[in-house]
C-alpha cells in the first residue's frame, strides 16, 4: 500500500499542530504512560500555557503554600508540636495494696502446704508451689503499680519510651506496673536573673535584673519538647530581659517616649509577654515578672548622676521663673487696679526687677534705699 506524502501529519510538539483528541494529564494515582500521550507538562487548557487558572490560589512556582505563610512568633521545636498532656488518672491505690497483701498471704500459705505435700511425696504439692509462685509475682506487680502523688506534683507515665499520660490526682494511685514514672513539680517557682550589664536604646551601659514567676502547665511539653525546662526558662528569661533593656532608654525627658525608669508597669507587662512567648514551647506559663534592679553602670554612674542633677535644677528653675512671672504680673495688676500708686515705665521696670530677684533668688533679699532717685527728684 502506497502512502500519500501530502497526508503526513506534523509532530505533536511542533507549533501549529492540533491534537485530534485531548487526553487528560496523569493525575494522582495515574502513571504518565497510562492513557496520556504527548508532553505530560503541557496544560490541558488551550491558549497561553503560562496563564494562571482562574479561581485557584496564586502562589510562586516551586514554593509550597504552607511555606509562604509567616510562621509563629513563639519558639517551637524542630519536629513540631507533637506531645501534649493527657490525663491518666488510674484507680485508687489502696485497693491495689489490699489485693497485693491478700495475694502475698495466699502465696505464703500455698507455699507452706505445697512444701508439706511435697515432703509427703504428693503430686499436688508441686502444683501448690507453682500457684504460690504465680501469686507472689502477681502481688509484686500490684505493689509496683502503686505510686504516690504529692500535692503540687504530677507523675508522667511512659510505656517503653512512649508517652501515656499524666497523673495529677494527689494520693495513692494504681497504674500499669510496666509504666515508668517521672515526678514533675507543678508548684509556682521564682527565677531571679543575675545582674545583667547591657546597653539601653541610647547606647548607655546599664545594669538590670528581673524576677520571673512561672509554673509548669503542660508536663508533657516540659519533659519532651525541650532538653531541660528549668534551664530553658532561665536562659530565655535572661534573653527577654536583655531584649527589653535594648529596646528602651533608661531615662527620657520626652513625655511621649517610654523609658525603663518612668514606665515600669508598661515595661514589666511587655517583659511578661515576651518571656511567655519564649517559654511557651516548654509548656510553661508566666504568672508575673518584675524588674528588681535598674541602674547605670559604674563607669558612667557619676556622670549620669550629674546630668540628672543638672536636669532637675533646670526643671526647677524653669518652674520657679514661670511662677515668679505670674506673681509679678498679678502684683502689678492689683497695684494699678486699686489705685495705690501710679507707676511709670521706670517704676514698673524697677518693681519687676526687684520682685524677680526676691522670688527667684536662693538667699533672702536685703532691702536697699536708692539715693540717686531722691537726688533726681530734688533737682
């Protein structure tokens, strides 16, 4: 059979060629060779292959949608938040103690009768001894499953490395004897940071210290999310104190600018929030935090003290001058209003000068008599 050369079809990848039928692209669970022909990377839609599909989420190619979202601001473990505390109350341990004592007593009795029957060359003696051994092992398991939980403590249970639950009920509790038990204190604790020497927002070296009141809220996170939760809280508390000290100035003359000395309540609130965000990965809650020590470093303490004294003197002088000007103005208005004396420009100037000296001077004023004025009046 002879082929017609004019009936030659162009390859499917050449421009201008139109496929006779559109085959669906291989999706999930479908291999590229099963029913899909041509280039598997071509779009099913006709037209511009670079045009995004309307109605779907637009994101950068090659970047998953989960990575484009901003992550949480608090610290999390590398493997994610996996372990959370679950309750494992167990049963009352007193019943286990009573059952263990009963089993141990029966085991002793069966052992004695079994020995007697064995000496008498009875086959039932061996059976009694075997039952005594089983009861003795059962009583030991009953005793081993009992655990005491003190108030303010919790017991974390593990089964061959797997977290099972946490017992928070105080008293004697009975759990699976194969569980391993770890005591964790849930009492309120204090952590006082050492005196840290840092630079404030203005670059001045200061000494700062704080106390953080914290408590374990999630025992599973405290044991399995971090290596040592007590050391973790200590380091993160010092880190938060350093960051707060670097974010604010020690002292500020601007009333609209927050400072460590003048805005203690606001600063401690921000410190509590920052420490709480840093230690949340360890299952720890922050109850309160306070700045216990705040001072300039020793090398600049004297210079800063002089600056504070100068600033206080200037502020006091400014207040005194403002008050003196108001008093002089009131005095002149009352003298002229009541008609006590008619003051000219020269008399008004002398009165203002004398009153300002009396009101603004540090020492007591001494009265003087002007003889020049009397001679001028005679001439």
